[in-house]
């Protein structure tokens, strides 16, 4: 199945991502170092591999624009 080799995701849970990728690993958590409470502060940064679903089906389910 064509797809990206590696996907970096923010703002989604491991539970959601494992539906679409075979491997989901937390790389880090976002920390703006000034204790500013914004939408990204404290969120996990996931590294995803082994895409299970074609982008044409996957993107509409997970794309979010703020």
C-alpha cells in the first residue's frame, strides 16, 4: 500500500493512531518552557510507521486545522 514511510502526529491519541498505523511511538511531549497553557502544551508527539490505510481514506479522518 503506498504511503509515507514515517508520519509525525500531534493532537491525536495513541488509540486513534493505532487504527491506522502498525507502530506508534511517543517521541516527546511538547513543552514551550514558559508554562504557557496553549493548545499544544503537554501534547504527545507521535512517530507512526506502517500505514494501514491509504491517504485518500485516512486524511479526512485525522486532518485537523486550528
